């Protein structure tokens, strides 16, 4: 049995509460002979600042570098609003992203039939929805130089951000999208604004060439990013993998997220380069939601985003495709049985605490594992 090294960074607020629901699942998979997990834990965010005055210590950063995958809860909260900027809780997350060179952000939008009525769209548009948005994470307008506010000396100021992409940055995130498509519906929709942006022209040309040279078996289509936004809310089930840059991805992934109902359901993954030996890539998995200080400590948090992040980790980092599918099936079955946390409760369903939902998914997974 392969041993997988997993670093858990529960973080702040509801982070530890939802992370606590993952460990028993890892233990269960170990007992079932699926794989062995070597689990370490560390501190990130406000709790790390309280412990050592930094948002993540060098020692925990070294653990992250040594792990096969990192699982993160959430960081931040009003308690740390006044701490210096460079040691604020989010700085821990940014350090992880930067030093692990996580350039591709993956956000699935999956709509469980049992929750289709929680979406703001009609049931028939979202029931059975299963798309993956791949966003470039380390380049583009959020990082390009110059980035400044100039005083023009005439009572006017000028704000400047620079959208810049090099060929290799587009190619490496493109490969992630094409490879994912091969494991899913075999279709990539690439989005940019080639009609008004030079970086969009380059993006389009590079993805077209990459497709022709390395992934001709995958169906590729291009859409302008604004039009894709419309299509996402008009007919979201037409998409399989959506590939886009940092800025458009930031916007479109939030739109895609809302197709599925609650923020407490949404996992994500951030992937880095594959190692030279052709083995795994650096990867960090986390729920899309934050530390939810308003409900922290009240056992109200929905652990499904965290549990589904673990499922993504099983599939993407550890190659445990069947085990990942079973975890996701356990979640779907529990929802179909009418069990809910407070955020997704509807009339006629039964509301469980964070731990209650964790146990229900654990018990269902045990049943599925036989
Ligand atoms: P949030 O995602 O923490 O909460 C938004 C709303 O969604 C709240 O009403 C919250 O109760 C609810 N919610 C979130 N997760 C839930 C869950 N699992 N179950 C049930 N309800 C859930 O966003 P926010 O309130 O804007 O931010 C709170 C703190 O989290 C801030 O300090 C922010 O900086 C930080 N934050 C961290 C991350 C991260 O760690 N990646 C992401 C976003 C925000």
C-alpha cells in the first residue's frame, strides 16, 4: 500500500471544526486498505501569528514542501484585523501559494440533485451540473508591473495595473485544463478577450497551438470571457472544463460557484508544477469559504466543502480515483437522505451539527466500502 504524506493546516474560525471531519475519513480509508496516510498538522493564519508572530512558520513551510499534498481549512477573522500587514493571516496563504508555485486553481461546480432547488437558477438548468473552472493563479493583471498610482501633478492621479502573460505561463495552465478534460467530458472552453486585449490574442494562439500539438483528441472551443459569463447563467451544463486567466477566472469562478447553492459546499485545488521525476505536483486543497467568524464555535459549519476538498486531493494528488468517487458518493447519498447542515436546510429535511454531518458521511462511506 502506498503511503501518502498529507499536511493538515486547519487555520482559524470554522477551519479546525471542518478539518476535524476529514481525519476519520482518512483513517477509514486506511483501515479499508485503500491507502496509508501519514498525517502531520501545522498552523497557518491568525493561530500561527498568536503562536509565533508569523502567518506561517518556516518549520510548517518546510512541512508543506515535504508533503505530497496540503489540506487547508480557512484563515482570518476580526481578532487579527489590527496585526501588521505582512504577518496578517492571509499572508500565510499567499506564502504557501507563492513558495509552492501554485499556478493553477481548480474550482469544480457540481450541483447535487438533492440541492438543485437551493440554486438561484431553475432546477432544470443546474440539476446534474458538473463543470470545472481552471484559473491561472500566479500571473496576469494582479501581478504585472508597472502596478502603481501616479500623481500627474495637475490635480489628477492615474491608477495602473498591467495585464501580462508569457507563452510558458499560458501553456502550463493549458496543460492542466486539457489533462483534466481527458479524465472528464473531454472538452475545454478557453475564455479571453482577444477582441480588445493583446494578452487575449496571445492566450488564444498559445492554447490553439497547444491543442493542435499535444491534445488533438480533446474538443476545444474558444469563447470571449464576457459572453462566457452570460452562457454560464443561461446554459451552464454546456461546459466541461473552462480555462481562463487570473482576472476573468476570479470573476467567473464566483459566478460558477453560485450556480450550486451554498458556499459551504464548494471545494478547490491549487496545483503547481509536476516534479522533474514525472511524479506528483505540489498541491493545496481548501474550501472556497473563509473562516466564517459569525458561526465559528457554534457547530453550525457545513463540513462538505472541506470533505470534498479531501476528495479532490485523493483523486488529483494521490491518484485514488475510486476512493475519491466513494467519498463524493457518500456526500451525495447523505444529502439525498434529507440530512443537512443549517446553511442548506429546507423544509422536510433534518438538520445536523458540523460533527453530525461529518459522522453521517463517515458512516455512509464505511457502508460503501463494505
Ligand atoms: P466567509 O466565507 O468566511 O463567510 C461568508 C458567509 O458564509 C458567512 O455568513 C458564513 O457564516 C457563511 N459560511 C462560510 N462557510 C460556511 C460553511 N462551511 N458552512 C456554513 N456557512 C458558511 O467569508 P467572509 O465572512 O467574507 O470572511 C470571514 C473571514 O475569512 C475574513 O477574515 C476573510 O478574510 C477570511 N477569508 C479567508 C479565506 C481563506 O482562508 N481562503 C477565504 C475567504 C475569506
